[in-house]
C-alpha cells in the first residue's frame, strides 16, 4: 500500500513522468499506470486453473464416500489421510494435499448455515435439562438442572432435580411459569421422552401428561430437529454458561432445595447487572416482556404422577424401587399414589397419607402404622423395639429400659404390647400421659411387671399372693422316668 502512495505522489503531485517513476521504483510502467487509475491495489480474479489430477480421482472419491457413508460415526469419520491411503491402494496416483482440499471443500458446501433469529416479547420460551454435580450434606452426586429461558429478555429460571424424569420436567414448568408470572405463546424443546412419545415424520405424538400441561397453560409446544440442539441455541448456550459461572466450584448445601434457592438468588443478582448491546439490563428487558406474557390459569398444574398400586399383606407399597409402609388397615387394598419430586401422597377410601421419598432400594417403615397388630404379637414388638421406641418417644424408652433390665426383653415386649393395645382404645396421648405420671411418681426402682397398673397389666387380687416358678426341661424328664417305671 505504501508503494501505491509513492507512485501517486511522484506522478500526480510532483509531476514526474511514468518512465522516470517506473525506473526509480524499479517496477513496470504498466504497474504505474494501473495505480494511477486505481488508488488501491486490486487482485485480478482469473478463471480457475485446470486440475487434471483431481479430476481423474474425483469420481472415485465421491463413490468411496457414498460406499462408506453407512460405516461412519461422528467420531469415526473419513479423513483425508484414510481416503488418500485407499486411493493409493487402488493404484490412483494423487497427492494427499489434493485429497484433503477436496474433502474440505465438500464439508464447506454441506455445512449448515445458521440463521440469525429475532425474538419478540412473550413469544417463546426455551427449555432444557443439563447434567451438573452437587455436594449434598457432604455427599457428591450427579443431578439435573432444569432451565427455562426467555430469549427476548434473557431471563432465566433454574431448578435442580435428583432425576431427569417426567415428574421433574412437569414440576419445572409449574415453578418456572409461576416465577415468570406468565406463560409464553410457544415452548421450544428437544425430543425428550418426557414430552414426546414418538416422532411421526415432522410431527410429534406427545405424552399424555405433557399434552395435559400444554392444554392447562395454553401454549404451543415446538421441537428442535433430532440431534440439532442449536435450534434452541439460546437455552443451550445459557445452560453451559450458568454451569460455569454459578455452579463452579461445585455447590454444596444441606439439601438440594437450599442449593436451588442459592442458585436462583445468584441468577437474580446477575439479571440486575448483565446488559445487552444497547445497555439495557436483563431485569429491564424482562419488565417489558412480562407485559406480553399470557396470564397464569387460576390454579397451577398438578405435576404429580398418579399411579395406582396395591398395598400388600405387609401393608407395604413399592414406588420407584423403594418400599413405604401404610396404615395396616389398608392392607390388600388398592391405593392411589400421587408421586411428586420429593414426596408421595397416598389416598385410600377417603384417607390421605404423605411420605418423603427415599432413594431406590430404600425403605421407609413407620411402626405406628402397625400398633393394632403389634398389640397381639409381643415377639414382633421385641424384634422391632429399637425403631418402635424411637417413634414412640422418651417415656416408652425409659419403660423399656426399666422392665428389660429387671425382667428381660420378653416381659418388656409383653408390657409394651399391652400398651399398644390400650392406645387403640384410649388414644396415644392418654396412655402416654398415664405412663409419664407413673414414671414421675418416684417408684422407678421398684417398677416391675406386676406393679404396673392397667392398662399395662392386670392381676386379680386373689392370685397376687401366688408365686409360679418357670418350668424346666429336667422336670419333664423326671416325670417321664416315673411314668416308665410304673
């Protein structure tokens, strides 16, 4: 560019001749004339030069690509080196650079061109799940981040779930729409199984629960092309950004909910400072978009999964690989389980019982459900005594210690079984109050089975003076010997 300036300065400003300028700068006079005509150098475009070697192998390269198309994957693809090796093996002489350049040109021609999209307020929301790692009560585990994003304003809602299933998918929508205080006209998704039952060409057959969700909130579900996550690039990029900006280092908390609350707080703070090219923050753009969102329905959608189950003879049901106890009078009845993200609600004949979920393979047994049955089975009381006493509380634990220490666990189990039976008649609070009064009376050191008043045990006055020794096997042997001697 400096030489062009020198040429034009010498000829046009100083009046030097073209011949003198060309001789002085040691360039062609044609070059001087060209730069006098054009102030900037231009590259002359000529017709493509002939490439006879490439032309001789081009057809075979295309044939090999077609033959191998079904035998490649994204990670095991055809490279220029492999193609060059095959061509040489077939006796075709060609340079590896020629092969690589041809394959690169083919990829360029077939490469997808991305279209810059425009989003209008309240028009669309994009949804996706992302795998993350969290520390809950000191235990590191894999979890799933549900992210709902409004592309126009850049407003995000994120919540972390233990599983990436349909219940979490539906629950995330309910929480997200409530957080935005409105619903967008359309939702864009991957072809995830929580929403799509099967693909029918360009159409999708939705799952029953997702169809019910879309009908409840009145939005149009739209889906990206299979394997083309960039069709919803806004949520894809933001999901990775949140993982790096707000979930690194690995977040820790006493519960997953505590981690979720902290994550959403951080996103709220970021919305106040993140700005677009025009200098508007996410919070400012969201205030504009909020007015374009559709109003929420009068009541939120119920994301729980309704599942009919049968309570077995142990009064147990199995949900998601975990066992839960139910009141014993529900045994052998059909129960409706409403499975949520963190808890389960059981309903049977007008009664309702709720439980917190446990991991797959775990058990949640409440022996209060079996009080009526335990009252008839002292041996079963003895077997489950540690957990049963933990549920019943301190006075029962103290009673067990006193009786088992003096008379043994079997007698203690019999006394406790009597108490459990009395609970069914007089009520748990009444029995507990009577037991506390007895233990508070100051006669704990003399407490025995015969001294515990009703409902612990009742001994008629006429039999109280009698003492019955326990039987021994030797006594029965002696009786048998005497009988055989006769």
